[in-house]
């Protein structure tokens, strides 16, 4: 890692392929008949992550979004998923990368919301239009825009990849179930 590179630059570069793969799976799901599956994946991925962030007592955190997702699922007549995997990062310092991933996803959520609205899909959008996560991104961004040391970058990347891998694994599992 270049010593003048910011945490954000490092994370963005190192996770680009995984992020793109996730967007390719989740984007179409959110815009069509798979919206309930999109929300279910969000819920299953986030519940354990949010619980871990609360237990970690990290200074870096993001707002809980799962209550909004649960309300969106209920509006669609879907029960909240109960098949929740564990989320246990090895080091509390991974929280920065975890929060970067979750808060950064709010930008994608805004784009999805705009596309859904263009298609007349105004139902169950609480999660997508919640202002709390973009506000958290604004608070987190100055931390991410500073040059960082190798240990901080390494731990942040581990947390980010752990989070992306969680979402990607759930999305691939859902894709296989739909195809079957």
C-alpha cells in the first residue's frame, strides 16, 4: 500500500471486483420480481453484522437498517428470514471496513430507489430511502479520506471483504435457489 493513499482509496481499489460482482447480482434483483429476495438478502446479511457492531463497541459505527427492511418485507407480505449465519470478525479494528461497506452501499440504494420510482415501484422502499445511512457516510468520509498506516488498511480491508463476501455468498445462494 502506498503511504499517501487514503483508506477509502485503498478499500475502493482492493474491493472493486467483488463490489462489481455483487452489484451485478443484486441490482437486477432489486428492480424486478426479485425485490423481496433482495430485501431478504439484505436482512440476512445485516442482522448479524449490526449485532456484531453493537457488541464490538467500536467508535466507528453505522445506524441499524434491519428494522426498516423488516417493515418493507412485512409490507410485501414476506416473513423476516430466520436463517441467519454468524458474523464474527477476528478483530474489532475491522469495523472501519465493515462500516465503509455498509455506509457506501447507501449510494447504490439511492440509485436503485430512483430506478424503482421511474418504473412506478413505490412500494416497500423504507430501506432504500432512509436518510440515516447517507448521513453516516458523511460522518465517516473524513476518517476514510486520511492517509493510513499498513495495519489500519489491512484490518479495514479484512472487514470490508468479510462484509462483501457475506452479501455475495447470500446473493449467489439466492440466485441458485431461484434457478432451481
